[in-house]
C-alpha cells in the first residue's frame, strides 16, 4: 500500500504520513531563528527496523522530506518481505 500524506491543518506545514489507516510518521515545517524554514520528518516505528533504517531527518524542502520518508519506508518493506501495493 503506498504512503499518503494527509495535511494535519490548513497550512500544509504539518503532514501525517499514512499507510492505509495507520499513521507511520510525520513531516513538519520548522521556522528557524532568522526566519529560515527547514522540514523535518520522522517515523513512529522504533522497534524491528533493518540496519541502515533512518528514523528521522532534517532537510530544506518538502520534496526532500518526502523522499527521505519514502526511501526508508522502502527499506523497511524490503526487510519485512512486504511489497508496496
């Protein structure tokens, strides 16, 4: 099942990362000192993860945040012997 990004508000700066009805992670926009913005992403899965699995990251764009989530989701699916349908 593919990942879906659901806006958690009206601003588009806080997204729930969903697989079906299960929330597996979060992407959020953070404003830094000086007004610059960065995006953070994280998974809510803390156990049973494969080597190299990254739980979180900080990047400059929403597209980079989604790419980080999707790259690690694929790693988890592969290690679990599951296919993204």
